[in-house]
DNA sequence: CCACTAAAGCAAAGGAATTGCTTTTGCCCG
DNA sequence: CGGGCAAAAGCAATTCCTTTGCTTTAGTGG
């Protein structure tokens, strides 16, 4: 879990949390991250700055929390009938969402204000979950599948690495190529 | 290139740059990053804070510059006689250096204060360079080799992804497994 | 050797971050 | 249903980081 304290789920804490998160999202959308400050967020959210400092520590940890929330997938991956098609389309969509300017900013924020690594871990868990659904479906169909860990190595890791370290030259074709490698790994002995 | 301006080599600028970088490294070693501030670095380096703000912008970009410098490999990878051995030992060493507490901190810093992505790109280039040396050597020996890009996907990306997003359960055996996958990719058609 | 320019020093002003104390509010127990 | 307890928010003062205009120093080229 994050540094964020347990929030009493219906009380004032929850309302404050909600309004602060909303304020961050709105301000990010309106003006981007340039010049975003805690006092500014506090004012928009109708709270005092010290409340934010006490609950989140600093702007980066607050942004990290908002980012993780925003990176959570909203729907399970669509079923396209075969593992190949499912992996391809998931990889393409993942790349699409994550490599956008907004997506990259959220990833950076999630990593950035994350002292104990729990937010980053959460992001990774989201991706693994989605892949797990796809692989389980294929398994039910009787298709050979790679393990989730292998799929993460072959698809998620290269995409994320390139998004973070070499944002150029990424396209859907590359994502599809990665999906096929993961597929090829399904037939090998589990190395 | 970074936001860091071209420094006249040999002049006062170079001396300031040197003393500031040294101050950062010393303070990081002594007290870690907790409570590290620009004025503190400036004092240790014997310059005024405004000098640092004017040249680097803020603490994060300064740390990013120092981190990239520190992540530069100092020696070409050792020749162990075969591609398999070279890849294995390089992957192990890479994991070792990067997954340490200090290594992780440097990676995070490098990514963090990097508005245009040039510092992250530099880190990636370092790894690609090292791999390129290993692969070229194998090529000369007549061994089949994967392309550098493929080796990056199979070795560097998974290691980096896990270091950043899931720091648990990383060990030398995993690094070796990745090296073997890259090796296996050498015989496939270049997908 | 002198002029020109880039970078560093200096100092003041503005604003973010921190913190002790008070007040509110939600929750639990009698 | 009412009183007390504890957690979190508000408030305000203080600290010090950050910014910025101006001056001074130092390196470069004519």
C-alpha cells in the first residue's frame, strides 16, 4: 500500500481525498504540470495546503497516487477469438495508451513520487492482470500459452522500456511483433 | 543533448560544474537523498545557489545529470570466449549494478529530471553500446547473433522493467535465463 | 592589450513547505 | 441516543527554498 493513510470510507476524509484528486486531474488537463503547486491544488479543492502536505507529503506523491488511479484499466481486454489476435490487440492498445504524451506523464508521475515502490508495483499488476485474462481464455480454448511472467517479459517490458528510455520509433507494428514473440514462446519449453 | 549548456572546457564553468557534481555525489553518499537541497549542494561546492538554479533549473535536473554520468560504463564488457558466456555475465553484472539501492536511485533520478528524455536515451545508449561490443565479437567468431535491438528487448528491457516496477524476486538466475532467450533468438528468423 | 560576452556572485522579494496548536467531525461505546 | 475519543482538517506563524534584477568576474577573440 501507499503512504496514503487508510481513509474512513464515508467521512470527511473521503470527501477531501476525492476533491483533491479531482482538482489535480482538472488542473493537469487545463494547464499541464508546468507551474502546478500544492497551494494551487489546495485552493481548487477547497482545502488548506497543510492538509495536502500532511496526507500526501508533497506534490510528487500526490501526483503518483492520482496517476496510478488513472492508469487502472477500466475494462477487461476484448475477446478476439484467438490468443494471437488477443495479444496483438492488447499490445497495440497498451502502447497506444501508454505512449501518448498524457500516458507518459502519468507513468513518470507514478514512478516518481513512489518511495516504497508500491504504486509502480500496482501499475505492473494491472498489466499482468490483463494479460492473465487473455492467457486464461486461450487456455480454456485449448491453445498453448506462455506463462504470464514470460508474456510480461516479452511484451510489457519492451514496450515500457522503450516508452521510458527511447520514445522514438515506436509503432503498432512493433507491438504486434512483440505479441508474436510471446506467442512463439508458448511452444518452447518454459525457459 | 541535455538542457545543460555547452561548457567552455577548462574555464571557470568547467570548474563549477565539476565541483557541483562532486558535491552532489558526496552528499548523496553521506546522507542519501533525504533532505538534499540546492542550497546545501551549493554550499558544499562553494558556489551560490543561483548559479545552480540558472545552470540546471532545479535539483532534479541536476541529479539527473549526475546520475547519467554515474551510469556510464567504465570498461567494455570482458571477453569470456563465447556469446553465451558473454551475454550471461553481462546480464548478471548489469542486474547487479542496477538493482542495488544506489543503482535504482540513480536510474530514478536519471528518468526523473529529464524534460526532453535525452538523459534516459543516453542510459539506453550505454547499454546498447555494451551489447553491441559483445555481439560484434561473437559475429567475428562466426557465431550466430541476434540483432542489438532484439538483445535489448530480451535482456535489458525485462531487467529494467522489473527493477523499476517490481523490484522483488530478481536474481542472477533470472538474468542468465534472459541471456539464453536472447541467444535462442539468434537462430530464429529476425522477427 | 583591450573590448566583448558568458557565466557567477549578490541581495532582495516572493512564495512554498513545515509545524504547533485549535477546531471540527466521524466513530464507537455505553 | 448522547458523550467521549481519536483522527483529520483548519489556521497561522516561521523557515528557507526559489526566483530575479543587477553587478562583478573571468574567459575569448580581435
